[in-house]
């Protein structure tokens, strides 16, 4: 375990360095983008190695304890961030918003116990991996969307206007946020369907309205309503960005709060 943790902590240090440089670059109006991406990618490779070592040691994926769930989701969210940072250069300054969200999760990860837990037999099915994979794509899309939404809100302040002057106007950011949220709705829907199939295979029922399932459905409903309102009522970028933030907060509570409050059969299966 010691080697695994050294890899993980080294990766987190590089994440923090890259993220801090991204924040400093926005504040100081510098653009060390290659260095930022290089540091974060190097941290991600070390993090990948840490997850691989743990997986081989325990013979199961990082899906059970809070430490494992946080670690695997930090890994997937950093991957989503890197793809957006690499493929959409115009929104790179929004990293100054996205990285602090990831810093919170990294801090929580550092404070969590890296101990092991029993891997239930009901988790040994391909549907678990499909269910989790869809969920990670949804949360990754939501992270980038909420980063853009927060930029729109911060621009209401003079300091936000100075920091994010190089980003496209609010309407273009809102359009991209909407597209990302729509992508998130697709994968959130697929996550629920795959989860229902897994539940039928594991526990003999597709849906039981346990707390985790209920909150997952509420997240899906909130996301669908926010997209519907934006299209039907032509919400302003500022109003739509508030909805995007609300969806992300609800999704965060569902992914990282309810699995450890609920006493449902699939407690911890996120």
C-alpha cells in the first residue's frame, strides 16, 4: 500500500501545482498553458498507476470505500478537464474555476482512510462497470459545464470581468454549457438504465426507490427540467448558469453524499 500511496500523493502534488498555475495565470493574465497541461497530465499518469496498483493488489476496482470512490472520480474528472482544456482552447481560463472544485475533492481524498473493504459478490458483473462508466462521463461533462456557468456568474463582478476577459461572451459560454449538459443528460439516462439492469441481476428488481436511487432520479429530473426551461423560456445566460450550478451541486450530493447515508443494498456503488 505504501508504494500505491506514494504514487497517489505525488500525482496530487502535480495536480495542485498545475491547478495553482492555472489560477495564477488567470489572475496575472499569463497563459502558461503547456506547462499547466503537462503538470496535470503527469499527475494523472501517476494517479493512473496508483489506481492500477490498488486494483491488482485488491483484485477489484476502486468502487467501495469513500477513499476509492473519491480517488476514481478525481481521476475521471481530471481526465474530463484535460480533454476540455486540450480540445477547446478558448475556454482554458475557466480552469481557474474547475480546479478549485477538484481541489476540494482532493482534500477530502487526503483526509479519507485508504483502508480496504469487502467487495460484494453482487458487484462482480460487467453492468457495474458500464453503470459507473456512464456516471463518470455525466459528471465530467457537468464539471466542465459548471466551470463555464461559474465564469458567467463571476463576470457580474468587476474582478471576474478582469480575470475572464479573454473568454468568449456569455451567450457562447452558455451555449457550450448547454451542449455539455445535454451530453450529460444522455449519459445520466444511460447510467440509470444500466444501474436498473444491474439491480435486476444483483437483487431481483429494477428499481426500489431506495435513497440513492431516488436522489439519482432527482438529479436526472433536475437536469432534464433545466434543459427544458432553457429551451422553452429562452433563459438568459445568467439564469441558465444558475440552473447548471444547481444540477452540479445535486449531482455532487448524489455521487458523494447519499451512498454513505443510505443503507441501500448498493451502498457505495457509485
